């Protein structure tokens, strides 16, 4: 109980959050009804019961199916507004949010609709509550690099309109068999364009994918990165370079990256000097938002209060906020 209030009181940042992964079953059902989309589940309870995953792909199949209910600007707004309310309740002060336009443009939804709905909710939260945020447009790695270029080309005309929010490019979806090198050219282009770069690596994929993300894609943070522990030289490099890892404990448990939270390597990585941060990934699917993620590792790994403070501090340092704004968060 003391630990819960301690975690709740900490100002936090969220750096690894897929907005489509915040769609709770209740809202998913409401949007299905609003848009007259048929669902293969009889009830909210039946849908939630299906969230029993064996690996990343078993989750992604449901996650992409769930996203089919998102059709209008209002839908993207409502999903984002619901996430912000939940994040604020956890004392999250700043969030850098992934969105996957290809999941939606593939279904005939305009990329402008996706940007507009998410951005309207984020701007409203900034104006009404001082909640700060950024948008990280992520490419789906199971699709081709050519498809990523098509998406970039469709998004760039929107850049001026969303300059206050859209500052990053990410890479997500099925990791195994889709190494970072597949996206070398499009990431090089995004780098020339001045975007911050991040990529999922070392969640299910091998340490070599983390090296590829660093050396070929030239990312500024590694999303997940837990498999770096298998390569001691890589671990030393990550510590030396203070390369942030956006670790997602409850996600790793639900997707069977670890079979027991007590065996999670977050504490070992942190104690080896890596810039570990705590994040919620797809909280509607993985059973917990930010405080739940902090509490899960605090308890299972017996973290000290100083270590918990360090995790939160790492999250502020690893954010893409200007230095002056980082200072305001501590
Ligand atoms: N898309 C949403 N969540 C993801 C994850 N944890 N890994 C890869 N792609 C994702
Ligand atoms: Zn993720």
C-alpha cells in the first residue's frame, strides 16, 4: 500500500505506447455499434477472455482485428481522449505515442483522419490540463519498405499542420524475420527530414536486431531491448552510450517474452547501468497502465525506492522534450 502511493505520486513519462493498444473492450464494442461493424464476440467479457496470448503474433492478430472499429476522426479522438484520462489518473505528465497509419490506410481510412483525431485529443489535453505529448508515426515491419515510403509520402504534406506533435518515426509489428536492415533506406530519409528515430528491437528478435537498429537505422531509443542481455558486449555498449530502453514489463509477461515477472531482467539491466524506462505498450490488452507496470516490477523484483525514482528519471531524460521542459517534470 505504501509502495502504491509512492508510485502514484511519482510524475511519469510514457515513451512506449501504441494508441491502438489503448482501445479497451468497452470502447471497442461502442465503436463497433456506432459504425455498424460486426464483431465475432458476443460480449465485452468474451472479447476480454480472448486476450490470452502465446507470443507477439497471437496478440497482433487480435490487435489489428480490433482496430477495424476505428473509422472516423471522432473514433480516433475518443480512443486518444480515453487513454489520456487514464494516463493522467496514473500521474503520467508526458506521453510519446505510437500510431500505425498503415493499419488504417489499408482499410481505406485516410491518413489525414488518423492524424486529425489523435492530434485533436492531444491538443485538448495540452490546453486543458497541461498534458504534453508527441506523436511517433510507426511503420509496420511485416509490410515492405516500399509500403513504408508510400506512407511517409502520404504523411509529409501533413507535417506543417502537426509540427507541434509529430516529431518521431518508429518501427513495430512482427519482429522475427523482419530485421531493421529491411527499413534502412526509409529510416535514412526520415533522418534527413529531421525526425527522431526509434525502433522495436530485441523483444522477440535477437540481439543482432538491436545492433541493426543502432548502427543501420541510427535510432535514439530501443523499444523493448530486453534480449540485449544475451550479448554482454552489447549490454556494455548500451550502458556506455546511455541508450534508453523502453521496457514494457506487463507486455513481456502477457506475450510470454518472460514466463514469470520474478524472472524479468529489468532490474539486472538497470543495475548494469542501462537507461531502462518503464512503459505500458498496449495497456488495454496487457492488463495494466503505467502504475500497474511500475508496481509489478517493484514487487516481483524487489526494487528499492531509489531504483523506482531512477526508472522515472530515466523516462524523463529519454524523452524528446526540450531540456527546459524536462526540468519542469522533476
Ligand atoms: N505493436 C503493438 N505492440 C507491439 C509490440 N509490443 N511489439 C511489436 N509491435 C507492436
Ligand atoms: Zn510496442
